[in-house]
């Protein structure tokens, strides 16, 4: 995805959702949606956000309640992003909501 083109044409939430559907983790997707606004290189945003997808150490301490998962460490191999995946997991929508919340926070604290 061409980040510069997308940022000019889409909201941060649309960008975050699109990045997630391309296969980036939840944290990367939100971070990448805002990187141009803060003059951050897309590759740097990917690296910084990589450790936080599915929670620190994939423990899902942030998303467990949202997804209705059991406690404990998650499988280290991410599930394939299939139609079934998106039907059982609202991650793409949650990523978009997180970008909206971040956008609101930024606007309120300018």
C-alpha cells in the first residue's frame, strides 16, 4: 500500500483497517496509519509496532476481553487471514476504532 497516497485519500481508521487486512498486526496497523503525520518512516513504524501485536509477548492482555479468549499465552504463529478469520475476530474493526480514539486524543491535545 502506498502510504502517502492512502493518507491523502483516507481517514486514519480506514488506513489502519486496510493495513491490518494486508496482514500487519494490530499495533503496526494503527501506528502505520499515523506515521506520515509525525514524519516517521514506514519501515520504522513497522519495526516499533511489531512487538505489540496481540499484546506484549502475545499474551493478549489488552485484547483478551475484547475477543473473548482464555487466559494464557497464545500460539506464536498467527492465524491465516481468511474470510472465516474475519468472521470470528472483530480485529479489523477494533483496529479502526483504536485509530479513531488515537485521532481524537491527538486533536484534544494539540
